[in-house]
């Protein structure tokens, strides 16, 4: 009887030790992680039994580094800028290619969390990156030779703009330019002012160049760009999903 009591006591003691060890083991899986959002410093903990830090770093970069504009290019709004990009076309193409190769190496080597939401985000990021590169290259070439847009990746999406820009009939381009400007003027506080500036450019000896600036840099660009950008509401969801990875998350945000 005495021996049985000793065995029961020993069993209870061992159980208490085992239970006492299980609780800290779960806590020890929580690993601190800090990251910056657009106006906040964030600190929390992730479960190291579920995620690797490298995977979280990859998702973090997709959300806050590879989301938005990837390439440093100069938009063409003035005749002097148009002249410069024509004169230094090869230099602009080389600079774009250099940026592409450097950013591609980092983007394509990312490791992300193996869950559908993050795998889809990664696929979208790569597609956006490739499309933005192609769009920038096409614009650089088109400012010197508008007919190159006939082979555009975005032809099916932006057929109307491209056909007008690349047409040998300049009157067709001017008509499309006017229609685009009239549409744009309706969302302006001074629609008549927009049309007055258009008419002044149309009467200018360099009207064709003014037309190309607007039709390539605005009409075509906006059409193509919107075809591969992620919708804003979808973006908001993935940011919230990323925050949910962490426990005890604290945000220190600047005042807006």
C-alpha cells in the first residue's frame, strides 16, 4: 500500500513537471518581429512553429517595397523632355534595363509564406513588375517611333489609343487627342481652361509632338497601367491579413 502511494505521488510529480514544461514551450515559439508601414512602426510576435522569418520578410517586401511604382523614370510632359528622351533613347533604355535586372534578382529570389493569399500576392507582384517594365520600354521607344506600339503587349486592351498614335493619318491622332482631352476636361474644375490650352497646342507648329506627349504619356499610359494594377480594396485586405500573423501587435503611428 505504501509502495502504491509512492508510485501515485511520483506519477503526479512527473505530470506536473511535464505540464509545467509544455506551457513555456509554446511561449518560446513566439519570436519578436518589427516592421514599418506607411506611417507606423509595428512590433509584434509570430509563431516560429508556423512561419519562418525569411518568409515573413518576403511578404513584408511584397507589401511595402514591391508594391507601387518599381522603376525610376522621368514622365514626359514638356517638349524639352520629349526632345531629351529622343536624343538619349539608348541611354534611357540602358538605365531601365539596369534597374530591371537589379530589382528582378531581388524580387524573384523572395521566399514567401506558403498560403494561397501570399502565393497569389507574389504572382501578382511579378506580373505587375514585368508589365511595368514593358510599359516603360514601350513608351521610350514610342516617343521616337509611334508605330512601335503596333506590337505592344497592351494592344488588345488599348487598341483605340494605339491605333490613333501609330496611324500615318495625323488627323486621326488629332481627333483622338481632342476626344481624350474633352473627356478629361469634364473632371477638371476649369474644363474650358483645359480646352483653351488644348486649342493653343493644336495651333502650335509642334502640335504633333504635343499630341504624342498626351496620347502616349497619358492616354496610352493610363490605359495600360490600369490593366495590371491591383484594385485598392484588395490591397487593403492583404495588409490586414499580414497584421494578423502577429500576436501582441503594437503600432506606433505618426499623426496624419
